[in-house]
C-alpha cells in the first residue's frame, strides 16, 4: 500500500508541471537584420491554465544561455549580467496586452548579437501561501547578421 500512495503522489506532482504553455517567438525561426538597425523580438504566450496565475518571463541569449532580462511576480524588469557588457543600454523589454505579448528590443544590432534568443515562461500560482509552477513553455529564434556594403558607381579616382 505504501508504494501505491507514493506512486500516486509522484504522478500527481509530475502532471502538475507537465502542462505546457504555448510560447512563440516571432519573427522566426531565423531573422536576418542589417547591422546598426534595431530589432524587436516578440514572445507570445497563450493557453494559460488560470486567469489568476502569474507569469515569470526570461529572455536568454545563447550559445551559453546568458540571461538578458527577467520579469518576475511584481512585474519588475531585472536585466542580467549579459546586458552589462555593453557601454549603453542594449535591450528593452516591453509588456503588451496584459501578459500575452512581451517584446524584446535589441538596439543597434552588430555581428556580436548573432545567436539564439529564447523566451522561457513559467506560469505560477499561489497555493496555501506557497508559489507553485503550474505550467511552462519555451520558444527560440536565431538572429543572423546581414552586412550592407556600399559601392560607388561609377567610381572616379583623380
């Protein structure tokens, strides 16, 4: 009997976290952008389990999964150590439509910005004074650079 009770508890706990949010990053799956232009990536979240839940959102840059920004329970935006590598602000996070769309603006894109951008979202809810994860989801897009070369036509050398 003890084994059955333990198995039922494990089954209940695992199904509690296994429900996936539908998370989509646009544009994607590959984005081409000209150097020195700005780019906005959108993270669309749908299929929330509860209207009363709270979303925890994180944007990552990889290949090494550097944290760009996190938005937590109180809607505060916490920019990660990766963003401090730049002399001026490089990223801005903006929430639209009451937690359905999160836009990450990348300013003045350079070749160093090429890589994978992932939006990871956890849906949490409060149960008996404890926050618990009820579902999660992830989506990724790849940023590839596109250089613009200027040619003089016709070129006159005097």
